[in-house]
């Protein structure tokens, strides 16, 4: 069984997801990044796209994210997002949610 780590996905409005995860995939300007427990320390930018989380029970959650940053330090992973929302379905649905969040952000500017 994979070793869990603490994962928090936060936006200015709320904590979107928080708990023990065994795997997370996030989109950065360089491409997708997969993180498991004991990952080396890292900071990076997030781009508009899906984030996939696998929790301790093996359940998968997908979140649409628009912008922000990712930090990995001492088995604590934090995604500080400009906007984020849990998506119903898989990566395609999360990508659509992320694009909607990006469009909403542009309309508000």
C-alpha cells in the first residue's frame, strides 16, 4: 500500500480538498507532475487544467484549477490556487471546469 501524505488544495474562497493522499497529478508550465510520499522539496507554478488526487482508500477526485502555485515539503503538498472547483467525472470534465474558471476570472478583470 502506498504511503500517504497530507494534501491541501486551497483557493481564496475556501479549502477545496484536504486530507491524506497517496498520489496527486498537477499541471505545470513544463507538463504534468506526479507526486507521491517522500517527494523531494519543490515549488512550481500551476496552469489551468485538471488535478487528479488518489486518497488512502483508492478513491479518485478531480479538481479543475486555474493558476496558482504548488509546494512540496516534508510530505506536505499544498496547492495554492487562484481558483479551484471539484469536478464531477474525470480529467476531461476537470479541464472543462478549469477553463470555465479561467473565463470567469477574465470576465471579472
